[in-house]
């Protein structure tokens, strides 16, 4: 009887954890491994934000530009230096040290330049 009660209690506790994980916003459970995984957000929900900063590095082979930017109120971000995806045409118009104003799309952990202009 005690063994059955322990097994039943263990099962209920495990089900409680699964139910809580399923209710967590932005998380889903993988049916095979029971690992929590981030939910992919569709592009329609990607946020476009404005920022300004200074070009710190350009990596044309990876289509990345590193920008030290100011605060981004739309995302509640403090000033920081980070990499952004960019097109070849966008990168060709930039050089290290340029002061820029730009718009970028934030989708999950990916940040992609939508438009970028060298400040005058």
C-alpha cells in the first residue's frame, strides 16, 4: 500500500511540473524529451525599433555589423554593443567609426537592420 501511495504521489508531482511548464508564456514542451523549448514567433510579430550608434566592426563574410548603440526604449534596452544582420548593400555603405541612425527588426534573439543611414 505504501509503495502504491508513493508511486501515485510521484506521478502527481510530475504531472504538476508538466502542467506548470505548459502554462509558462513563451515556452512549449517537447513531447519526446519533455524539455522546455522557446516558441518560434512568426515574423508578423517582430518588432521594429529605432536606434543610433557607432559602427565598431563589419564582417561582410557573415553579413554582420557590430554597433555600439544608445538606449532602445521600444525594447527597454540599455546602451550596449551588439551585432546585427545586414545586407551586402547596407554593409557596403558603412565603415568602422561611422555614426549611424538605423531601424532594426527584433525577432527572438535575431536583430536585423531594416534601414541604416550615416549621420551627418
